[in-house]
C-alpha cells in the first residue's frame, strides 16, 4: 500500500484523537506531538504509534527534521494555529495538508469579513469605535482561542470597563445577533472539486450556557457575573433539511472566492460559524479554515456522512482518505501547501 510510506502527524490537542483514528482507519501510521504532561490520552486510546514530547508547542519547528525523515504529513487544527501563529506555520518545511496561505485570512477578523462579504454572505455589523455602540454587541479577539475573553457590552462605558484586562489585544466590536448558533462542517476536495457537508454542531460555553439555567429572579441575588464564552464541549445537531440547499451554496461560494484571495484556495475541512434567526436569515460571523473541534462528536460519522458513504466517516478519516487518494493518483502535491 503506497500510503504506508507516509505517516500522519499533528499536535496532541483539539481534534488530534479524531485525526489519528481516521488515519489508522485508512492505513496510516501516526505521530502525536505533545506538550510534556499531555501524552496520556494518546496512549490511553491507542491513538498514536509514536509520541514526540516537547516543552512548548512553539518548539514545533525544532522537530521538523525528525518529521521530514518519517515522511510525516502534518494536519493543522485550531490548537496548531493558535499556539504557533500563521506566520510560523507558513515557514514550515515539513509536508503540510492544506493551503498555508489561507490561514492569514482566518486569523485576521477584518480579512475574514472581507472574504465572507465577497462571497455574498450576510455578516453582522461591525462598530469602528466604542463610542459608536448603540445596542448589544459582542467583543471578540483575533485568533482561534475557543471564545476566551469574549464579552458583551451595551454601551461605551460598559465596553471600557470590560476591556481593561485585554487592552493590548486586537479585537472587533460586532453586533450581537439574536438566534441559534449553528456551526457547519464542510469538506472541499481539491482532487474532485466537490463540496461535502460533514455535520453540524452547537457549542456549550462557560459560563453563558450555565447562566441560562438560573432564573432572572435568582440571578439578581448573585454576585455580579459577566457572561463568558469559553468553549467546553460540542453538541451534535441535525439541521432542518430545507436549510441544506442554502448551506451547500454558502460553502461553495466561500471556496470560489478563496481561489482568488489565496490561490489555489481553500481545500480540505472548514467550518462556517453562523447564527440562524427567527426570520430564517443566516448570518456568518466567522470561518475556520481547517478542521474544527465540533467534528469530534462524529468520530463514527454524522447522518450526512452516513448518507454519502454508508460507512463510518469522520472529518479526520475524510482527510486521511483524501491524502490516500492523492497518493494513489500520484497527485500528492495537490493536497499539500
């Protein structure tokens, strides 16, 4: 089997377990790069054939030569991008699945917004300055940190009080849209030029979701608590079937625009992070240009992947399948960036 020449590697975090399981399902050996002290899950679940321990994920470039000798193909995920930053990722010499150039567009919320608007998608309004706030807003920071530090503000005074701990961080002030958050997982194949919906999820966030379990009467007697949006887990969702044509078209538009912004464009897994309103409008507030943790509940596949493949197909396995197909077709360069 040609793929045995190569190994699948990623950082031991985020969606690493799923990526390794999918790699094994398609016949690849795996390498987990773990921060010292975080190796146990990858041993417990027999996920990694080899574990490389490093002091900090910022040391990842130092082990590149070892990975290159192993013909390792690195799969990026949210922790990978957060810990290293897109600038360091762009400089990596190791084999890398995906288009490195696209990470810049997801890491900067202003560039990301330009991308989404060019694709014709609805996006929440942004406020240029705190004094412009005239209703409820959510303040978000740059990068993929799982909602850490996000906060709500209702006016300039409220904003100035809450921004104090984060004064040195870049942020955007975004209109708060009332509706249901829906995170749509896609896969675009650069080999077949086809888009797939892999699944959908909603996020369980602390402490905003737990506050919802306390009545307004009881919240009044609590010490002052500001809602926070740190993601602690993901819950599977099957979206109403009549939404699917729109969701498929949204994914296609995002991919088409990406080909102009950062050739050869976005391919592999990605996620549109949306709000569905009572009027059935779909606002897109973010894009993740790689695998997201919301795919983790679907290690045995989602309803959508069962319909297409009729066998267990996680996003992690779909990545491995794409790489295997590229190797068989002698087209590996088409899936590496």
